[in-house]
């Protein structure tokens, strides 16, 4: 097996366990990895969306904004709020469990279907983690009549609670403003950039429905706040895949090409394959052991993205 096939199959193995049964049919064929980045992009899209919709099992330090208000919550949602904080501070992986209901139901979907000319599925827009990196928990156990969402961002082992609101706040600049006014030092880490020299007139004043339709269409939304034009460096494309995923794919191929370069002889037909000595310990360190077919000479290359696979395994195995 060559190195590209090996990486494809390692990620595919995890994606098979992540995807809901009804979406298994959308998994890419290994043959696609030779003609296009698309097949590997499909897999990385799933693994990245999976990780972005989970809370890592670390003991979180919680910082609350001045805009965080719990007074309007029902008794049950207040209890859920306190329970959520306990789970987070203890680093309890069960905060992700379906039974607790903190994680949005939409996190369990990865692809949308449609009747197109060449394909009948597309990437699902991730409103659990919109382009500015702002995520949310449900405090109402999916009681749609209450619609109580806790908006937050994470950086390293710190979780910043921004506000409590409804689903409509997904499509406004409310939480972005809180980040800018109270936690502006987080903006570079979250990939949020201000461009004061951008030409603009009046703030477009998008409606909630405008923003939702634009995101669903694969378009991006930027906001003018304090006379600065704020956008994200992790935009989605028209195919609705995030540009961060494209960067990951390009980096995987770049690291493969760079690692193999000195071992590929000009006009050589010698095939480079994954060594029989390759094991999980190598994988979790991002290392792939390779050898030239018929030559007793083993060498290594590094592909950083492989280091996330043990984390995915841990989350899958410990989720209830």
C-alpha cells in the first residue's frame, strides 16, 4: 500500500464509525484519491466536523462575559447550566452524551442531499460552529419552546461563555460584538480579522433570514463593527467546505511530497510502500514508516494530521 492509500484508509476507518448509518453511502471511493483531492476532502470534512462539535475531555477553565445573563432561564435550564459547568470543570467526556442534550442535534449530520447534475449530496453547513468559531450548547434539553442556547468559544484549555440566547443569534453579530468588546485578544487565535481599510458604505444590516440563506448557499457574511470590517480567515467555499479543510488537505499532500522527495530517484520505477513495521505508536506521532519495494532500506516521513486519529478513537470509544 502506498502512502496516500494508507492515509486514506486510516481516516476512512474512523469516518465509518462516525457517520450515521443513513450517510454511509456518501463515503468516497479509494480510486478517487488519484484524480482529485475531493475523496480525501470528504473524509477530512467528517473528521473535522466531528471534532469541532465535541468538547474535549480536559478540565476547562471558564471565563464569563459581562453579557452572560441567566435570569430569564427556566428552573430546569438553570439546573442544566450549573450541571454543564460541573461537567466542563471536571473534564467529563460525558458532556458530549446524547442523554444530557447539551450538544446540538445538528452535529450528528454531515451531508445534505439534493438533485444535481453530477452528484446527489453536498457538505452540510455547520451551524454548530459558524465561521467565526462561535459554538453553542443547548440548555433546554432540546425543548424548542424555550430555545435557550449558551454561546461560547474555546482557546487552549479556556472556555469563554459569551451569552445566552436563541437560535436566531447564530445569524447576528451579537456574539461577535461581545468577542470584540471584551475578548479582542482572542480574535487572531479564532481567525477573525478586521480590515479597517476595506471600502464600504452603510452597514448592510442583514436580516436573520438573509444570513441563514447566504450561509446555506455557501456564501460568507462579514459585519461592520466600530467602523471596522470583520471577517474570518476560515471561510466556507461555494461547495460549503471550509477553507481550513482545504488547507489541511494541501498540507497533507505537501508533507507527503516533501518527505518522499529525497527518496524518489529520477526516472525510477521503484515503488515506495508502507513498511510492515508501521504501527499505531507511529501513527499517533504522525509518523509513517516506508520502504522501497524490493530494497531493505526503511525510512520515515511525518504527516502531522495523523496525530488527531487517536483522539477521534478515544471520543468514539467513550461516547454513550
